[in-house]
C-alpha cells in the first residue's frame, strides 16, 4: 500500500513534530486538534522550528514555505478525511482517550488505512480496534521529533508483516532509524529509561546527593547529554509517572514502583519545563 495522505491526531509537542517531519518529506498532512487555539499553537511551533533550521542552514526559505503548504489544519476528529492512508495518534498518555479516538476514526476512515499510535508505553494490542488489528501498529517517535533519529515500531499481537514493512519504509523515507519492538509495557526505550529516572528520583528523596550532583554524575560519568532529573523535567513529570504506572501495572513487579516524590510533585503540578518548575526552575 502506498502512503500519500497522513492525518496526525494532536498538535502538541509530539504531534506537531510528527507533522513537521512528514510535511518536510513532501507528504500531505492533516494536523488535527479539538480547537483553533491548540491548532494555531501547533502550527506556530512548526514555523519556529523551521526558522531554526533556516538559521542553521539545513533548509531554505523555499523549503519552509513548501513544508507549511503541505500541512492542512483540521478541527475535530470527525472531520478527518476518510481517504487518509495513515492515521498517527499523538495525544496525551491515556488509554481510554486513545481508544475513543480510534473507535471514532474506525467509522470514518477507509478500511485499508493503517492506524498508528505514538504512545510511549501503552499496549498496542490493547489500543487496537477490533476490526482492524492487522493494520494497527505503534510508531513511537522521540522528542524533539525533527531532531531525533529513532522511531520504535511496535508490533501488536495481530499486526501484519505487510503493515510493519509499510511503516518501516515510511520511517526510512523520513530519514529516521526504525527499530522493531514487540508489545511489552514500556517497549524498549521507556522500559530502560524510566526506571533510571525513577531511581534518580529515589536517590534524591533519600538524600544520597543533591539534584545537581545526581545529574553531574550521569553527564560526566556516563556521558549522558543531560542528567536524569533534567531529562525528567524536559519530558514532563506527569508523563514519567504515567509511564512508570504502566510498567508497574503491566509487570506487577515492585521494581517499577513510582517514587513517592515523583507522585507528590505531579500532584503539586510541578511538572517540569512546561509548568516552569520541576526538579529545577525555568523562566
């Protein structure tokens, strides 16, 4: 199946990044949100990121214009064009919300189209709708999408080889590196990353070292580009907690127990960069 028309559900951090990279590769993209404000915010972010690329000399003004012209803003998932070849859901990490979106789209989108979720941890098998499980797959991009090369391609229990190969080829067309992953909680990236972040938070809670020193150890000792607490702020502490809860519930293993400090900070709405304060403060 040839993929020509993409519909990205959600214009937030991940959704606008996904729309950006598809539009840059000359795909026609519908960027879908619930209202004008969120949609305009997503388009503004794409425009700013394209301007950064121009400043770095990686694209031209003409390429920026062409990229933006490839993006069609759509309000309401009920207005997603039925002829979309690939649907990529990129809303927040909530299983019920994602399932409701796919159930709505199932009634609209042509039967041969592929449904993909950008979920970072939720089971692809559980998200797949009953009459399209062979055409349902995980396509987990990394943040920031225009910069990061990796895409985890997650097979659900019933995902067909044809669907997997189609999405793998699409990822390569985007100049991404696809990695095949099977459907287990957290996949690969977050099954390894999130327990590390969670353990760093435990170390802070227990007074093993200061937040600055914990990050310094991982940067200078392990050659990580940023420390785990800074990274948690960048990802969003609510997202970190949601993923840890998926791991904890999915494996029923106490080693994935979310740190009480993480839970407390999320309850206090200290979510990291997006709220101006997490483990560190931001302007």
